[in-house]
């Protein structure tokens, strides 16, 4: 019974993460990917998050790098989980890492359609009534 519950939880978590990272980083230049990798490593080393940025442009750069880094790590962990035997130490470690990655992806969901950016830009622009 416990293994069946673990399998259902595992399937739900893995499906959720695979859907979240689908397409992240697929249409970026190699130089941008390298910039994101370096920036993600630096953010992790200094325990900084995108909201620690001092400007809007820096926030969006850090957010993009953070999401790209989370997606890259998630792909590596998913591959390791796929190779691990259910219930083994490697499987448990992979599932623990996926849980941590899920919390990061929940906090900063991938935004390939740039919905979040458009929303914040629209809030920053004055309305037509304010211009009159």
C-alpha cells in the first residue's frame, strides 16, 4: 500500500515538473545559455534570489537565469531518477531533489509567453486617464 502511494506521488510530481520545464531554454542562443548557467551558479553560491535584484531589468535577468538553471537541474535529476531502481537510495535522493526543485519552480514559474513581464510593464505604464 505504501509503495502504491509512493508511486502515485512520484508520478504526480514527475508529471508536474516535466510539464513545468517543457520548452524552457529550448529557443535560446548558446551564449545566453552560458550566461544563464554562470549567473545561476553565482546566485546559488551567494544565496540570492531574483527578488534581491536592485532594478527591474536585473530582476528579469536573474529570474530567467534562475528558471533556466532550475529546469536544467530538473532535467538532470529526472534522468537520474529514470535510471534509479524504485525505492533505492538513488531514487530517494532524486525524489528529494525534485521536491526542492518543485518549490523553486512554484515560486518562479517558467514564463515562455512572457505573461508576467507584460503584466508588470502594463502596471508601470500610465493609463489613458492619467495622460489626459
